C-alpha cells in the first residue's frame, strides 16, 4: 500500500490529545470552577490558550515541518504536551494552571493534527480530499471517549483524569512520531502513489499541482477571504465547544451525562460529512463544498438557539455535525487547491493567525454573556451572525481560481 495512506492512519491515531482536550474541555469546566473558586469566564481563559497555540504554535510548526520534516516536530511536541499535562494536574493556583495549560496547548499544537495535515499534504495531490477525509476520522473516533473522560472526572477527579490523558497521549505520540516521513520524493515515490503511466481521472478538477511562494500567497485575495472565513468559523467553534456541555444542559434541559454523550455524538455524526464532503471536494470546486459545510453548521446553531428542548438539540447534532465534518478536511483541500503543497505548513501557519485573533476571546465572551444573562441564547445568536460571514467568503469567485504556472516555484 502507498505509504501516504499509512500516514493518514498515523494521523488518526495521534489525534487523541487534540480531540479530547478541545471537545472534552467543557467536561472539566464546572469541576475546575469549584477547585479554583473561579467563574466560568476565568476558567475559559485556559481554553483560549488552545487558540493562542494556534497562532504561536502553528506558524512555528509549519516552518519546522517544511524545513526539517514532521518526525522531530511531532516527537518534541509530544514531550512538551506531557510536561504541560503534569503541571496542570499538580496546579494549586489559577496562575499555575494557566501556565501549565499554555504549555499543554503548545504541545498539542506541535504534535497533533496540524503537523499531521502538513505532513500528509505533500503525499497527495489528486486524492488530497480523500486523504484529509480519512485523517478526519480521528476526531469522531476519539470523541467517543469523551463520556468516559467525564465519567473519570466525576469518579476520580479532574486531576487524576488529566494525569491519565497526559500519560496516554505521550505513549501514543512519541513512538508514532518515528513513523512519519517528510515527502514521497525522498523515497523515490510520487504524490498519490502514481507512476508516469498512471491514467488521469476523467473528472478531476485539478491538474499537475502548482505551488506559490509565501510572498505571492499573501498577495492573493483568496488568502484574505480564507482568513475571514476561517476566523469567523474559529470564533463560533471555539466559543461553542469551550462550554458545549453546560450549553446543552441549559438550553435543552438534559443532564450532564447526557450532554457529554451528545457532545461525542456530534463528532460521530460528523463522520459522513468528513467522508462524503471531503471526497466531493476532489470532484467539484472545493470552495462550494466549504460554503455548504458552513451553511449546515449555521442551521445547527440557529436550531439550538430558537427551537426549545431536545428537538433543537437533535437538529444541532445533525446539521452542525455533518457541516463540521465537511469543514475539517475541505479547509485543507481549499488551501492546497489555491496555493499548492510545497509551502503548505507556512501558509497554514499564516491562516491560523485569524483563528487565534478571533478565537482567543470567543470562550471568554461566551462565558461573560452567560455570567451576565444566565442564558446561552444570546451567545448562540452571536454565533449565527458570525457564521453568516463565512458563506459569501467561501462562494467568492476568487476562491475558484487555482494558481497559474507563471507563479510557480
């Protein structure tokens, strides 16, 4: 089997810490408030560090992976992650907790999906959408552990659970880091595992890849449209998932255990979106598929805000789950389609700046709205407004223009 497909398997396995920490953080929220006698907004500052790492860690990781390959970056990232988890578990003050979580978040940034996506991008061109669709299976697979994480928190405490997550994460990431390879050309292979005699797909939407240097990428209107779209998405997703379990408890009237199960169910429902929409991006303009993904997520958040009780929650799970599932692989396909893969890490690092700038305040603003109104409805409507920006950005004609050969490097 072509080694690029093995790389997608490794990416699925090493997605554990990112998935559990991001999707499962809301399970830690209330126990942390009790432990540190802090408000929801104060604890949500730590979740904002997951966006800070995207702004700091992603450009660093992108440069390092493009320069040295994924193996050393993933290895040291896993070690840093373990150190951060230990500090968090031992923290006796909110300040030490913040410091530990920042280190933990940085370790997640340089040992998880960001590095895996950059590494895999160089192994595929025509089948990049399918490859990223396969990679994205990792999130729904590991999200099934979220109810177990919440059960562990309620049974053994959040500190013991954090110790366990740190140990398991390091035990997975460190050995698997040695299996990542830099590029197919270094092993006498070509992207997609094709040979010179391999026939081209009859309905392919892209020919031989053309990569732009970073300075030319920054001059493209499509780059700035992507920043707007991804930034708005990051604001919504970060704010929503930072407090998803209490949001579901308050808006739908379900128990903490049920809310944790629903949180995992969203990831599971995202699976068909990841596979179907990810593969679809190989056959139609990926910007259109990205817009469809955003529209589905908007519908899900709106349903949760305005439809009372469990029906709104069910609609949110279905629409948001499928839309989010499509967004995960397609955002990388769009980037590769527009700018190529040779500088994939550097470009992704620049795009993540928007995620950081608007993602950092999202959990804090969400918590402040709840602290002030004792309701999450206003925050959900704010998310709907933010999503409304993403769709026209993704549908812009500029998003359908692949790089010209005259600009290649």
